[in-house]
C-alpha cells in the first residue's frame, strides 16, 4: 500500500466522514465504489445548490428584481454544464480501476484534489446562502459580486475535477501499474 502523507490522511478521513460509501483507492475492489460515492456526492450537492439558485430566481422574479435575472440564468446554466461534465467523464484506457496493486501512484494528490473539491462545495453553499439573504433583503448591489464569486467556485470545481480526471485517465500512461 502506498505511503500517504499526513495531509492526505486528513483529507481521506474527511472524505470518508462526509461522503456515504467513500472507502479508499488503495484496494482495487474499493476504487469503483469510492469513485461512484464521490461522483454521487458531487452531483447531489451541485443539484441541491442549483435548486437553491432556482428558488432565489423565483423570489427575484416575483419581486421584479430585474437586475438579477441574467446573473441567475448564468448560474443555473453553469451548474447544469458542470453536472453534465461529471456525468460524461470518461477515463479512456486507464487501468486505474482494474489494477490489483497501485505501486507508485501518488494517491496523496488524488485525495488532496478531492478534499479541495469538498472545500469549494462548502464555500459554494455559504455563498448561495449569502445570495439568498441579499435577495431577501433587497441588496441588489451584491448580486453581481456574489454571482461572480459563485461562478469562480464553480470554475474551481471544474478545474479540480478535470485535473482529477486527467490523473486517473493517465494512470496507464504513467506506467504506474
């Protein structure tokens, strides 16, 4: 089994605590199950966040807060695009899920990437809550700023997901089996 650094061990503990069904990637039998649990967790959280944005959009429409409509449309569209990316991710010819033993694969980086995604999702939820508060209190001047912050978080999730996807897809190319 690969040696994990302390930061990676902490990341792995947090991932197991927050994600139902998350085991590890060290054992071949656990990899696909862990991948599915992580993907389901992300999709559920992005779906829930998108639903919250849709509720905010409804409130903005009902209150005739016209200046927020385009921001909210952009957010909903970006959530949809990110969820589609997660659903369509393919690892090509990677042997990551089939290898009996991962000899030198840097699981530290994989766990750190996944923890980073959890951190961003947590930040995203807070920002959506602030957005809801701003809409409820009529603070429309905050709308564009909060929209951009949420879009930055969604972009960061996408970047981390793509890096994770590349890492797993390149497993065979790296000769780590």
